[in-house]
C-alpha cells in the first residue's frame, strides 16, 4: 500500500479547509496527544480523531490499515507500561 492509495479527494468539510488551517489543527491535536497521558483523555482524543476521519470520509482507509493500527496500539501500550 503506497501513500497514493490512501488519499481520496472527496467533497467533505475537511477537504475544503485551507491547508494552513489543517496544519494548525494537526499541530494542536499533536500537542494535546503529548500533553495528556491519562488513558481517559487519550481515549477522548482517539474519539476526536475517529470523528474527524468520519467527517473526511476516511474511515475506509482506517479499516484498510486496521492490522497496522492494531500493532501500533499494542506496542504503544506495552511501551507505556515500561516508561
């Protein structure tokens, strides 16, 4: 799966946003992910990411990458226990 396979130009609210707005949103989301370490807050951030993916009609891409994402969550959880 290449990066070109993941992008789908669809008419959605997120696709119509200015690129600078999207970058600012990604940076804010990244800062929130680094700020909060409690699992409840991280779960809320994951729900926000899923909602944004739904707005962008990108849930199909997440489903296609489900194995990679599951492994990422597994190893992140294991590393979280040690650090």
